[in-house]
C-alpha cells in the first residue's frame, strides 16, 4: 500500500479572480476540482493513503474532501502555515509519511494512466514528460535514465523532457533536503551529493493551468473522457446528443438542446428552450432561464443566468446571479495578466458572487473580480478588481 | 451510510464488536446488530443506539463475530431489517454495506427454489446464495454467491464452527486491522484504531479469508499481496477532517447542507409536505420545540405569517406539556434534531391524543419522533457531533422555508424572487465563512467580558436569542437575547462600558428602530458590535465593530446573520480555552424531561 503526499497549499496568483476564495487545486474542471481528479487517479492506481499539505484557503479543501471517504481514500491533513516554497511544504509532512511515498501537485491535472506504472517504482525517481513548450517548466536532462539536472524555466531548453513534479521518494530524503528551496533544487543538490534520481517517462494526461482561460481548454480535454450519468428529469422534446451527463434532481425542460460533451451537476433547472453546446461544464444548483445559449464554458455552482443570454468561451464562477439578456460572446481579445500581454479568442471571466443587471454586454477578454455588481445595460471590458461597482 | 465490523482472535468478540461499532457511529445509523459464533450462531439486533443494544444483549461468548450499523435504504428501520442476516439453516450470517441492484430477481429465484426470506432488505439474498452454493468450502460458496450479484458491497460472512471470516469488497470501503494473532475488519479505519494501527486496505474485487493467524487475499481467483499500512493519525483527527473542533467543521458544512436541501427539494419543486391537501381548512398552526430548534421555530413563525397569512403559535415543548391547550383542527410541527428530545416526544403524544395532525422535523432516521408523528421530514444534515447545534439548525430553517414556499398560496412573482434568493444562499453563507479572520478578532475582544446582550427585531429577534444561546453554551459567558425594544423595560439598568451589545440588523421595516436602539445602548456607554449588510453606511457611524454579511432578502437574513453569530461564539470560546465540542453539564440530545 503506497502513500501519496499531495501539495495543495498553492494560491495561483495569475488565476485571479478564480483563486480569490479557493486554492488553485480547487478550480473546477469538468465538474470536479483538479485535486479530486488527482485523488481519483491515485485511488484508481491503488494509492488510498493520502497526505494533503494545505495552506491558502484550506477550509475549502476540508469541506469538500472531509476524511476522504467519499473518494474512497484516507486523508491526513498537514498545514503549511507560511508559504515558503515546495520543499518547505513537503517537509511539513515529515511526521506522517511512510518509508516510501509519492509526491504530487494538487493543481496539475492527471489521470490514472499517467501514474499507473510510476506508483510501483523504487525511490528516488521523478516522472517526466515530453512537451512542446518545455521552457515554462522544469527541464530535465538525463543520462541512462538517471537525472543529471532539473533546470526550472530555462531560457533555452536542452531537452523537451520536463519534470511533472511527481516524485517517488523515501523518508530519508526528507532529512537532506533544504526547506528554503523548491523541491527541484533540493533534488539537484541531492544528485550533486551522489544520490541517484531515476527518470520515468509518461505519455499520460498531465495538464497545468496558468491563466484563467486554461480552465476552458482543460475542461474541453477532460470532458471527452467522462462517463455520462443520467440522474435528472428530462422533459419531452429535449434533444441530447454526444456525451451528456446530468446530475440527480436536475430538470431539463421542454425543447432544450444539449450537444455533448457536457456535464451538468445536481439540482439544476435548465430551460425550456435552452441550448448547451460543447464543451460545457455546469455545477450544482444552477438555473439557466429560457432561450439561453451556452457554449464552451464553465459555469460554477449556485449560478443563475437569466433568459435570452449568450455565453461563449466564458468562465462564470459560483454564486453569480445574472439577469436576462446577458451577452458574453467570444471574440479576439488582448488580455493583460500581471505584466504579460496575451491575445486570444475568449469570452468573459466572471469571479464568484457577482450580481449582473439585465442587458449587460461583456466584451471579449473581460475579467470581472469577485462580488462585483454591474447595473443594467452596462458594457464591461478590460480588467475590473474584486468588489467593483459598475453603475 | 451503513458500517460493517468483524473480529476473529483470542478475545471475547462481543465487547470488541460493540466498541468498533460505536466508533462508526459518526456515519449515522438507525439500527444495529451483532452475530457471534460460539459453536452455533447467536444474533442480537434492534433499532436504536449501540449503547441500548449493549444494555439488552445477553452475554454471548465467541471468538469470532460480525456487527453492523444500518442506515435504512431497502426496507424501513426495524429489528427484522437490521443486520446480520441469516440463511435458512441459521448457520451463515452476513453483514453488508452497499446496494444490490438485482436483488429482486435473485430473491424471487431463491424463493422459487425453496429459500424463505424474513426481511425486506436486499442483503438477505447473500446468506441464502451462500447456503445454495455451499459444498464444504465457505470461500468458494462466497465467490459463487457474489458472482450473481450486481451492485456494490462490502460484506463479512461468518459461518458456524468455521473459525474464519470471509470478507469481500466491491465499491464500498473495507479494511482489515492486523493485531497479535487477531484481526479486525471494518468499513473504516477509526473503528479499529483502539486495537491496532496496522491496517490492510482491500481493493475492489478483493476477497479475503481471515483467521486469527492470517489473512489471505485473492482477486479474481488469483492470490494477491496487500501490504500493511501503519496509521499515524488518531480517530478524532480523521473525523474532524482538518479542523480543530467539530463545531467549526459543522459551521463550515452549512453551504453544502443548504445546497443539499435545494437539490433534494427545490430543484424538483417537490413539496416537503402538502399542508393544503392534508387540511383544507387550516386556520392556525402550532410549532413546538426546545433549545436551538425553538429558535428555528420562532423564525418559522415570522416566515409563515408573512408569506401565508396564517396565525402561528410557537411553544416551548416542556412548557406546553404542562398547560397547553389545542384544538383538533390545528396542524402542529415538532422540531427536534435528535428525534429523541423527551419533552418534544411527550408533546407529540399529547397532540396526537388531541387528534392534531403532527409533522416532525428531525435529523435522525428512525428516531422516536418519526415513529410517533403523522409525517416526518428528514433534514439530512448528516451526523452532528458538536453539542452546540449549528448545521442542524440551518437545515431546520431551510426545511421551514421550503415548507412554506412549496405551499400554493404564495404569489408566483414573489415566489420566483424568493426561490432565486434561496438558490443563492450557499454562496452567501460561504462568504460569511470567509470573514472568519475578522470575526475571530472581534471574538477576542468579546472574550474579555462576562456579560453580553444580543438584540434584534422582527425576524432577527430569534436570531438574537440563538446568538446568545450559542455564546453561553460554548464560551460560558453570560449572554441574553432581547427584542431590541424590550431593553429599555428594565435591562437598561445593567448596560455600561463592560457589557457589549451585539446588534443584529436587517434591511426591513425594523431597520430604523434598530438604529435608535443602538444609539440608546451607546448612550449608556455600551460597546456595540453590529451584524449588518454590506454597503450599510449608517451603521459605520454608530457601531464599534461591524461584521458585514451579504445582501439577501430580509426574510433570509436569519441565515447569514446566524452563521456570523455561530462563528463569533466559536472563536470566543476558543479564545477562552473552553472545550468547544463538549461544554460542561450539557448533552447532545436531551432525553430526560
């Protein structure tokens, strides 16, 4: 029985406003937090003893996973009170780890096949993967399956292999790694001392979220792998095509059309005459009023969207209430995140608990902070901080 | 969720099984039972608590046994439906957690083959299937029996004189605790931690033969090795899921329990109980409860009177029992979290004798209240361990709201607005929880005082009472809840700089009057801590401390305001170093009058 330590204390600064009240690992992809995808992958590979290192907004993790019973695992929580890097986070688990254990990030999306072989390897080892843009990650140079060095975000990559930040370690290693460092640097130091680190390659799912719109691309990829369930009430004249999953006590009213892949949570009220197009995820307790169209979007729990709205390539976080005739159509946009500029095709990004009046138009690329209020008939654009009032 | 346990080794199995079962109590259950092998099988089971079973169970000797806590799914809670279940010969006993989807087909077939069934459960097909396939090897018979089953299971099989337990898992959790020439089996690790911290986790598809000396596991016919894990955490830590106290955990569960209520009823527009259909000429209503449930009842009174224009009487059950008169045509609602509150049960009996219609609202399936009332509404808050009621109060409130809103007399336009607000409540409550840091700062101020007044008006008057009750029970600070207008009729004499006043506001017709009351308190030198809506500018001039809560329709203001006061009570108690989850002199359910 292998044990896994999952680091889930990270905040995800560039993902604001979606990380304003939850850690990055709790971002929802295809109806589940990223961390739940990770835990399911582990449970699917027979790893059921899990240590979660939590910090930022940890209550969200406690409340969702509890003791792990719903996910079929045993969870032990360890707190990282101050954020001092990944090696420090790992060292918080020193008192509860077994002789050998896996280390994973709670905010990188994986599936069971990613780690299926890796769960059985001997420590010390790192799981590596070939990617197209290695310079964003820790580039790994290897010799005869042994890691020579992990270089974090180099200007020029010496190889296309990157570290997935999934490791198999032994408890002794925790005695030698330096709490002040990132895990990759601590392992470089270990290699320099002559202790080997073996590399295993995977071609399974391994996806990172860096920017808010990455939520959409990951959602699209993961939705293709869902096992659909049919738990609700589907009224007459509803058309369902492709992979469509409907949660319990959700009502889809007459003449709605849903084209999968689409996941709809529990207790939603959809329609009549609502159109949901690929690849869309909808949380629990969501209302989509008549004549609304949603395409390639992620809608959080407890959201209400009024009649006649159009939502494309957008993320609407939980608890937002949007009156009728809201438009968030996708288009080419220039978006600024910290000091980086990005141009892409996207709709709107709305933080949690927003209150939007009727007939509001969101320009492509708008990022509206959490708990903002927008009066009827306004046009919103650019980046608006949390608690904005648009009157 | 059901729980299963098993024991085989050198000790007397009976006390071990009862203790393991008690450790699974947090999963919630309505009945329980055990079976022991002392040459022949002896079974003792019933509805009710494990402690009650322990009192009535005769001394059964045996070195192997199985036990079960049941949360009814197929078949009502009853002695017959409780596990363990036996085969026709009474030599094979089975406990099971999970659901067998094809049990009706199997049952009909087995009945046709001459097997006789006594319960309504899906589980009972398992011992009969094992009996059918038994050819001298228990494990082979279990494999053949499970091969017929479609569904999920964690099962433990005990057969007379076999000196082994056969266990299997598919879709429901199961672990084996490893001791010194003894083994413990359970749904969950906490059940066995009193005896051992060495645990084997079974995987789906595993079947294990467990004797006192060893465990051999097979998966789809082939032997597999399942390694031992050493458990380094304690039972309580696991159940607290990261939190320092159960009370804080349960406060934080409120967005989820509110959402569950919405998913179960509001989404499918299912009426909780159709009052109109049951009593056409309903002219008044009576609500009875004790403690925190009484405060939920008082809030219910405002909601029912405002939305349905029916006069409502709210009575404390222990008072009503001694004087209350009622007419047969009244519909009564009795609210009790545990379903075992002695005073409330007595009230229900009295009302039934007067031919009143009684609706019970309770959190415990199969509890006495549910058996006595005409109709029962379950609140599904999950087990509440902290003595101070938090999430169970919230769900009682949600049920009362929906009870009223599902009643057809409300104007459809107003109803649509209310439903929209109701659906937004989980996020609103989440936002109050996000204020924990600020509230804990104010709590450290409050913790320095020995007397605190809580004031509110209208629908927030019961919230003041609840805020005061929470503070006294967990922090031992003397606290009093008042209708704000009543302060000047006497209590003013006590106000001064050492008596903080917690004022609970809502933007309804009481708002202006509350501002005047706050000014009066300030004029006597009392520090004021206000719970007020976001964007309330007027209060900033008046209050010393402000806990802001999200804007909701005034009728739902008790929801967000109560959560703020729960956190205030919790952090104050923690600051004072009180045993938050188990306050002195108090019990979770009050089963004496």
